[in-house]
């Protein structure tokens, strides 16, 4: 039996190694990824490629192929060999012989010392000029579970909750460093900042409170007691009201920020989660975790004007700067729903895989960013066509997101990974 076990273990090791016998050529070995980068003129473009290493003891070399047509495995003779690497850890290559507005296909073929081989996945890469932050330019070490975020109106700092350590940490955006850690209540989740930038509000779910943080010295100056546990929170664009989504209510609580007193309660159904508000402040849109609908609240009298049917529970929400459309995420249906504000109706839906979680828009309104809690990526939606035009890979599963007012940087929290990714040009 011991001999049979050893034979089985050796056979299993052989199956799991990345070198394959000739009859298995075509199965996936390394995982290949690629991304194009162009300067603003389009005169200098390149494709950055990387693939996972093959740690089989019989490894011999990698060969990287490129073609202008897909299905390289079936048409190897039509592909160009770009690169051959004999070192197992030599797993990156920059292709600088590409042209603007073209699509290229790449694949890696891994060989062992017996000339057996296997293919990676085939990666198609479009080469074009991007007018939005599209690649990770910095990674910031933070507490282990960074969550939802907001950017200061000045663009100088980003505030992020950490619900396991009961803190809000502050990132300085010009140095990409954590400069402060602010103790708040138990399990902070929602966060918003006043238009003036002087106060940050944080919901503390486990103790039904809101921490009031003064940004000039990053200290808690007040605590607002609620009658239920809140998650989402949003400041009115004029700064005259604050709205909190009471998840256990269910209702929306309206707060006067002058004295931090509750002035109204709007009853809802289900479990209200996050809040979006039109630029003029006339309507709130409230997502719901336990209802297939989004509430529309008229702020002039704090009454529900309409319930908008959507496909499944909804979480993250953002309103375009022009106020014409609202984008909400439906995680379990793996989609983003676009609502037209002129008649409070669903305009379209956009497939987004990987349990979409949070959503933000660039100040110019052209691009919407969606985090994906199950995958290490951020989806970019072009609002002109309402299609996903790119999936930006980052180092961990993504949750919260914040966009600087200038639109030049996007901060993405990598939940359970202990860092924040910065997207730029």
C-alpha cells in the first residue's frame, strides 16, 4: 500500500506540473495578461505582457508569440515569435512594435527539456489612447480590510474605513502614504464628506451611531446616536442636510449638520443600503439589499415619489455629474442598472461579472468605475455607449473606490489584502 501511495503521489505531481506530454499540447499552462499603454499623441505605444511562472523541474524555456489574428494555437505558422526566455522567472515582456488603433493577440508556449510543450491562454490587446486612469501606478500599504472611501474636495486626501479595526485612515494623495488613523465606532461602513470638506461622517453599524470627524485635525468631534444601524450615508450637495440609510429600519434618516440633530425619518421597505443624490439635491435614490427596487425620495418633503423595479438587490450607486443618469450595481445578477432621472425609469442594464460592489464616476461623466468583490479587477464603463470597455487588474479583490476631483487618480481598496491600489495614466 505504501508503494502504491508513493506511485500515486508521483503521478499526481506529474499531472499538476506545467510540463505536458505531446498529446496534451493545447491545455493551459501559464496565465498570460497584457495591457496597452500609449502617450497622449499616440506616437509611442507599447503592450506590457506578463505571465505566471512554470515551476516544473523539467522546465526549459518560454516562447512568446504574437499575431494580428486570433487562434494562434491552430495557426502557429502565421504568428511571429517575439521573445524566448530560458529563465523560469523571466515572465515579462514589453512589445514596443505595435501601432495605434490595432488589436494584437499573444500567447506563451512553455517547453520542458524533452521538447514537450503547452500553451497559455490567448490574450487579445487593443492598442488605443485612453483618456481615463487605466493602470495601477502605486500600491499603498494599509490596514488589512480597507473598505468604502471618499475623496476630499481639495483632492489632497482620501478617507477610507476599516471595519475590523474600527478606524478611518487618511491617505495623502501626493505622496501615496497613510498619514493618519482615526478611531471611530464599531464596524464603520459608510462614509461621506461635506462639500466644504471640513467634516467627514462615518456610520458605525454595530452601535447605531455616526462619527463626526473634523478634517482640519482628523479628530472625532461628535457622535450622532441613531435608532437603527446605518450603512450608506450621503451629504446634500448644498451641505444643508445629511442622509443616512438605516439598514435595520428600514428608513432614511435626515440630519441637520449644523447641530447634528435628526430632523426627519422617511419609511422604506427592505434593507436600504446606499444613497445617491442629484447634483441639484432635489431627489435621493436609495439602493436596497432585500428588495428588487430602488426608492426615489423627493427631498423637498422627504416623501417617496416612486419605486423603480430593478433586477435583484442593489448596493453601490453613483449619479452622473449632469444628473441625467444614475448607475447602481446589482451584485447577485452581476450587472449595473442605469436609471434615467427624467422619468425615474430603467434605461438599460450592463453585464459586469465578479459580484460588482461599489461604483464611482469621473468628473467629466465619461467613465464609470465598478469594483468587483470576487475578482481582482475594476470594470470601466463608457457612459456614451454603456458598455464595459476595460477591466483593470489590481492586486486583490476590490471593494471601495474614490475618484479625485481632478479625475486624474482613482483609489481602489483591496479588501482583505491590506492595501489600496492607485489607478492613473
